[in-house]
């Protein structure tokens, strides 16, 4: 229905011929811009800091391609809008009324993002999605957030569950908020997409900016999420302790459980960084305990060879094995996420039982540093990344866009919500990085030919880009 396509859509469609932006399968999808074109000159043009920059403003048509390596004769694939300040903005500075909300688990860097959002803007508010309709709002000023980036956690508070789209948008409307900054993981970004759709349905002039927070690095499309570097770095301390414990005992085993519900990036990178790890188990790579080529046999071999070993396990690994052996039913948290069973504890008992039955002396020390890692302040590189993410989010919201912001191939880009929420970023066990890990730990791959074929098939189908849902009124035919 072409009549429902706005001016911005039309301009967009014109430049969307071929592979641009959100054109998937040659169907132009939703543009993430408020209905009218931005009209106000960007006040940054008068800022002395920017006078030295050769080309400060980002050209409206600049894009960032999702794929950097393009094979011969293949299409260039999907592009995203390049993030950055625009020549014209949608809101005048003094009419901006912004709010910030943080949802989901803690992640190093949250306070840095909040600080940088506040320092770029003025009055703000807060505490999980419930925070939108609590009376407990917090007004933030550059002065009040001055040193919060040196602290872990989130000054706004966070929670799970309690997402009521209509109530949230009622509050946005009642309070006259026109920029909503939502910092959170996969669940939060899905929530942000729902809020965005409701805002569009009501025709409100509100920009929604999602800033992906996921310590697991499991958000699709983007190179890396903030807090991930800090988590990998802090995980080294736990691995070092496990190594010291293991080395100090006859047949000592140090077992470290790291974050990673569905994606084993922290475990993989922490293992690659440490070089003390003999086995890394992640959710993406199935493993088994008993028999030829199983984990127990490998542990036994390593102890015989080396007298000690270190195992790193991601929290989501081996869940099927535990569920089978304990025959427990699935439980959920307030946001509807599956509650995981403790793989570290389960492995500890399994390994102990195995060596007891073999009458072999051994000691196992299990370390779970999860909440210590989540609560630390972000490191230097994450601090810089958080700052840039916050600035990109502000520039996009000022220009009237609604999006999730993130680094794509090293460039900041505005990504439509549905692109980041419909799939999850996972370790590809058919990729070179996982092969590097296997060669660095020397662990068995635990994979049968059938597992490998399945993984390759999954990779092939996962390459198909997802389509937006529930936005038919924005789609031009
Ligand atoms: P993390 O898992 O990294 O800790 P998260 O953002 O995924 O972060 P959740 O607790 O799963 O954390 O979700 C945060 C908020 O998003 C919750 O308030 C939850 O109700 C809401 N939410 C989750 N999924 C959806 C969805 N599909 N639609 C609307 N809201 C959602
Ligand atoms: Mg989540």
C-alpha cells in the first residue's frame, strides 16, 4: 500500500534500490525515521571542538555494510545507516525530554553509558521496564553522573519482567518524553521494539534508541557488546586462581564457570587469552561424559600426563546432560528466561564420582566468579566504546531515528530492532576461531560427523536475513 509510505520512506525507497539498508529480498521494509524530515540545524555546528574535523557531519546516505568480505560475483548484502551527527536534527535542544532505562543483568559499562548519555543531554529518568510506571524517577544532571563510570552496577537500578508496553507508552506520552534510551540485552531490545511499534501506532514524535547490553556478547549483527572485554579480562583472575589451586594438589582440577547462557564467547575468549585452560565447554558445542572420547576419559588422560588441569565451562553448556540425569522440569525467571541448572556443580560431582570409582586420588576446586565479574566497573577499552555508543545513540535520536546502535565491522551503525532481536550471536563451531581454541587446549572436539554436518547446515540457513514482524503498515508494496 504505497499511500502509507511517508516522505522519509519515499526518499528511502529511492535510495534503496538494490541492496541498500533494510531492503531484504527486494522488499523495502520499515524505515526507522520519524514521519517528517528533520528541519533544525544541528547545534553542534557551532561547537568549537568540531571546527577542526574535516567532515564532521555524516552524510545521510552513508551506510555500513554487514559483510566486509564479499566473494566474487556475489551481492554486497545488507547495509545499515552509518551512525553519527546529521546536519539537520529533528528536535530543538531545549525541547528534548529524554529518559534512560536499564534492564536485565548487570554488565560492566552500564554507568559509563548512562553518564555519557546524560552529559550529552539534559533531564533524564529510570529501574527496569517497571521503572517507567513507578513514581521513583531520578533526575540526572551532568554533575550527578560525573564519576559514576568508576563504579560497577547501574545507578538507575535494574529488574526483570514487568514489561507492559501500553503502560510504558502511556507514561512516555503523559510525561512528554520524546527520546527514550533503553539499555539492555536481547529481552530488553525486544521490549524496545514493542515500545517503538506502539509509539508509531499512536503517531507520537518519539525516538527510541536501544543500546545493547549483553555481557555474553550474544546480540546479533554487532561486532561486540560493551562489558564483554572487561568480563574476559576479569575472568582471567578466576582462571589464574583455578590454575594455582590445581597445580598445588596431586591430580588437581580447577573448574571455572563463566557467563554464557546461549553463547560461549566469554568462555572461548577467556580460554584463548589464558593458555592455562585444558578444556573449554560452551553451549554451542555438544559434549558427552562417558566412553571413548568423552570428557571423563580426557580428564583422566590430562591428569596422567600433567598432574593437573583447568576446565572452563560456560553456564549454558551441557544443560541437556543435566536435565537428562536429574530429570528436572524447566523453570523460568520473571522475564521468562529459562533458569539454568548449575553445570559447574554437576560436573564437579560427576568428575569426583568417576575418580572415586577408579580409586584415583584427585582434588577439584570449583570457582563461580559470575557476580563478581558482572559488578566491576568497565575497563579502559569498554569505557571508550560505551562513550562512543552513547554519543552515536544521541546523534541518532536527535535526527529522529529509532534503532539499536552498535559497531558493525568497526563502524557505528543504526540497526533496525528486528534485525538484532530475531537471531542470536553464537560461537560458530565451524569457524576458525573455535578451531583455534581446540588446537590451543588440545581438547577433543566431542563432535560426531553428524554434529558437524548439522552445524554447517545451521550456518547456511542462519545467513538468511530475518523479516520484520507486525509492521505491515510500514511496508510499501
Ligand atoms: P540479559 O539477559 O543480558 O540480562 P535482557 O535484556 O535479555 O538482559 P531480560 O530480563 O530477559 O534481560 O529482559 C529485560 C526486560 O525485557 C524485561 O522487563 C522483560 O519483561 C522484557 N522483555 C523480554 N522479552 C520481551 C518481549 N519479547 N517483548 C517485550 N518485552 C520483553
Ligand atoms: Mg537476555
